[in-house]
C-alpha cells in the first residue's frame, strides 16, 4: 500500500464549507475560488435558506457561506436556525446588500462574519478560516 500524499486535502484538516446563494453562477464561482485554498473543501450547495438547513443537517459543514436575500427563506432566517440548532460552527454572510441595517440584521441572526460581494477573495478566506479549530 502506498502512503498517502501529505499535501492532499484529504490528508490535512480541511474546513468543510456549504455555499448558499440563489444564483447558480455565484455558487459555481464560489466553488472554483474556494477550491484554490488547500484549507477548504466545498461539500455542498443550496439555492435558498430552506435548502441550506436541509443540507446542513445532512452534511454537517464547518462553515456555511450564506447569501442574505433569497427566495423561500432568506439568509438571516436560515442563519438563525442553523446557529440555534448547531448545524455548523460558523456562518459567514456573503451579500451585495451592505447597508448598516443589512449588516445588523445578519449579525443579529447569529452570523459570525459579514463579507460584501465584490470584496477581495482574501476577506472571504479569512472569514472562513478565522477561529479554525
């Protein structure tokens, strides 16, 4: 039996991420960007808050990247449920809506971080890897 490659993601402790956004292109872009990090593995995706809760129950992600405004159930409502039910260690809100009331609503829902869409990639990575245990 050959030893496993110590540089592979599976050989390291990776952060398991669930991405949630109603726009398929955004989810695709996030997956591509996040796969560039050796610390992160995208394990699933959802198109609304209701799907996010179901996926979190099934996949047990470390971090959920959550859009704020989505149909069926918005990101703030889903974040509240995910955090109350301890379905993920962290929830990072990633949203184009960045008015003070939007950020306040996200943080009141229990989100651990808020990143504005269009921010540097490093801001998102930092918010995902912060407090890595």
